[in-house]
């Protein structure tokens, strides 16, 4: 039985949830927005592909590190103020990136953008989960839908605006994020400051839990393959800005469709563990096809678009599993998981550029396929934990409150730690 089964639609939500979801869409646009303009940035600013790929690296590595501090901040100023702070930072730094005249300046401002992104995305997931109707699974589907739509629309917007100027996508995000900021200020009710403060060390301490660490390392390896495709595939395609926008829009649409419909369908029939094993294996094969046929434009385009299906399935199933497998509060679990997985996503594009420079254009994708395959081996070490996560999701679908399950899980964890220390 899948936890996705239910009678309440995940798309019937309060206005505040839609405001945050809209901001999520714009935020996730930032991931694929720069894809269509990577070659033109390389040409216009006389930068190598590895230098241009630092737009991903600075953005995602800073996002990863900043994730460790999101709980500390939000537990002291409240969720709404944290959302507003994150959105404001994104507006400022995306505009500064558009105004910059050098690749180093853009990379630096993308790092600031990553700081705002971390404050926003970690808190937005917690706000949607807490406020959405339709239960935890419905909230995750809504969140992943926002991710998919943002990833799908981002490349198209980047292609259209990038066809005018490479500065256009950055200024476009600044305007859209300003709209999202206003919507959040108006529609999201003020949130009280939590009674319990989260320490800076909490996300790192949470990684002592085997389930969270296993899922995080699996996501790191999976994201290595994901961002190798996203960050380096535009270069061997050798297409125009708008053409690249359409290719990655097709990829993003696959992410959205399989996040919302493909993942629940697959999990209902195979369960969490088998669905993830199969999905990761197919994704590794898809990247291997890209590695073998990088010189074939048609094959490359098709394989990149198809990759979106595997990314969509993995994002939805893994996010739910992480939130249920970790014996810590969900915001802390989200921060810990985000820290580990974004490290892989941040390093992969830069490594891909360097591998291509030192070997050939096939090498980055061979390494990406190997990384995803290694992710399967890491995930297999936590097979029993995935079964426990599935039972927890079924229990929630049956009506057990998330807070009750989290309290019981924390109690069991405390007992286990006491027994371990005594022995």
C-alpha cells in the first residue's frame, strides 16, 4: 500500500501554501535558468567551460553549507521572517549577477544567491508540510511539483531572455522573486518563534543517524550524475540559446510529470527500496548512453530529456523517505540531507569541465554514470531502514499524526543511545 493513496487532492491548498509554492517555483528556476546561456557566457566572457560551471558550484556549495544554519536562524526569528530574508537575498544577488561584467563577479554573486536559496528552500519545505492540506505525502507532492515546474520553466525563460542578452535571465529572476517576496509578505501569516531553539551543530549531529547519512550519501552520488548532465551537457550539444532552452524545458517537464505521477505509481507497485534501486540503475544507464554517444546530437538530446524522468522519481521518493527515516525533527533532517546532497551537485559541474579538458567530452559522463551506480551500493546498506520508512508512511496514511510518530521515534532513539552508552 502506498502512502500516496488518499481522497484529498494535494492541489487544494490555502492561499499561504500557494504563495510559498509560487516562490518555490521561482527559486527552482534558478537551477536550470543558466543552462541555455552557459555556452554564450563562455564565448562572451572568454571563459572555459570549467570556469563557467562555477556558476553551479558556487551556488550549490554555498547552499549546502548554509543549509547547516537554516534551522538555527528560523528557530530564532520564525519561519516567515526566514522565508522573507532568503527571498530578499536572492532578489539582491540575482540582480547583482545580471549587472556584473566578469565571470568571477557572476560566480561570486551566485554564491550570495545560494545563501538566500538555502534560507528559503529549507524553510519553505517545512512551511508547506506544516500548512498544507492532504497530509505529509500531499505536501511533498506539491513541493516536488513546484520543483518540477520551476526546473521546466527555468530553461525556457533562460533561453528566451538569454537570446536577448546573457544578463536577461538574472534580471528576470530578480523581478519574479520580488513578486514572490511580496506574495509571501501579504499571504503568509506571521509565524511564532519556536519555543525550542535549534543549535548550529544539530544538522551535523543528525548525520550520526545511519538512515539519514545513508540517504544523504546516496543523494550526493546521485546528484553528481544529475548535475553532470545539467551542468555540462549544454557544451557538447553546441546549440543556440533558445534551442538549449527548449531541450532543457523538455527535461524539466519530465521531472515535473514523474515527480507528481510517476513516483507515486512506481512506489505503489514496487515499494520504496525496489523503486529507488530500479530508478537509479536506469539513470546510470541513461548517463552511460550519454557518455557513449556524446558525439550524436539526436541521442544526446533524447537521453538528456529522458533523464528528467529518473530525476523526478528519485526526488519525490527520496525526499519522503528522508523525512520519515530520520529520528530527528523534519527541519533538521531537511538541513542535514540538503547539506550532503548539494555538495555532490556543486562539485560535479566543475569536475566535469576539468575532466573534459584533461581527457575528452565523454569522460565526465562516464564518471557521472559510475557515481550513480555507486549510489545503489550505498543505498543497499540501508535496505532495512527503507522498509521502516515505508511502514512509517503507511502509518501516516492510516491517520497517525506526524508529531506522534516523531515523538515515538525520538523516544526509541534516546533509549537506544542510552543502552549503547551503558554497554
